[in-house]
């Protein structure tokens, strides 16, 4: 009898980078009809679905958001606002309360913006996404850890015992079918290709590589790697007789943990279930929809 163990893993990632961008928002940067706000550097650094916090130290507050955009309705002179963004080809930002609404550009849920008079507002924008999403259309992934040897001949005996084991580093790759269409529930391979093109923010993200999954096999414990990583290479393979596939290479940038047990904070929504590596028939959407 043949046994297949650990073939129900998945890849889950979080857009981890936390970087502050600064710019001035003028009245001309706000388009109320489309509920778009222009932001310098957004086309090079922001991706549709990113969660951002936009704030100002100006005593007038965030004048270009309507009062109704705040949950409590008290928008006057409020100086900080968090939302998911939809980014168009020109870098214009539209703001939404959820990841699903942002990537689907659901205008029924968008936050309203308005024109304002007076001097420009100096604002800062922080990319800070705390949610994790499953990566769809994954065919396979590889992950290798390596312990680097250190020369300890010049260290004292105490430090020799501490450092002689060396430092652990990791690298790997993810192979998946190219897809740019999403329902807003799961990330698509397009995101991995976009990450490497971030100019100021960089291509860092948090990654969870699941080896076994108790949801698909109740008799198995959850075993997974968790770490921060950075995309170092992305590639596409286009053939006339097959679907487009892509591969992404990454290296770890911090602590590598091999854990047993249910990942913390995994359940995001009722319908945000996990995906097995051999499922290739999901529909997705991360492309810009016409204004």
C-alpha cells in the first residue's frame, strides 16, 4: 500500500513591509466623482489590496475624507484613517473597508472623498497589513535551511560555545500557475510578481509554509514553517501548448521557526478556507476595474 503524507500543505502570506511614505495632498489630487486620491509614489510602491494607515499632523485633520467615512461619524479634525486600497494605473487610490472590496473594486463599499479649500495637507502613509491570505494556484514549493559555519578560533571559550553552531539561513521557491483573477478571498500569483517591483518599500513579506494540514486530514497535526522573507527572483514560462506558470525565489530575512499546532490568527472569515497544493481551478481578480 502506498501512503501520501504531507501533500495537503499550502502557502499563506502577509504583506509585511511597514514603511512610511510622505507627500502633500492638494485639492487637485482629489477626484470626488471617482473617489480617488493621488499620492506620490503610490504606483511604484502600493499594490491593490494593501492595508494602509494615512495620517496628518495638520490641525485641520484629513479634510479630503467625508465625515461619513469614519465608523463613528466624527470625521471632523480626525487625523488618522486606516483602509485597504485599490490602485489604478495612474497611482490613484480608492479606499475600502475590506481586502475583498478593495481587490474587487466594489464601489458600493468605497469610502467617499471630497474637495477641500486652503493649503495642501502634509500626510504620511504607512503600509501595514496585519491579515494573512492563502496563495492560490500553487503547484509546489521548496524550502531549504542552511547553517553557516563560523571561524571561532579568535573567540574566547565562552563565546566559542555560543557561536560555534553557526547561523541559520533559509531560501526556497514557489511554483504556481499564473493567475490575475481573484474573488478577493485569496492572494494570486500576480502579487508575488508585483512584490519584486516595489521601489521604495521593497519585496519583503511574511510567509507560512504548511507541511501538513489538520483541516484536510484530521488525523494529522499542523506542522509549518513561519518566517519573514524577501523575493529575490521571479520568472515566467509561457508555452503555446500549456498554461502560463511562474516561479518565485525567496530568502529569509529573520528568525526561522518550525512549529507544530494551529497557526495563530488563521481564521480570517467564514469563507476564507485553506487551499490544497493540487487545486488549480479557482477564480481570482487582482486587476484594475474601469473607473
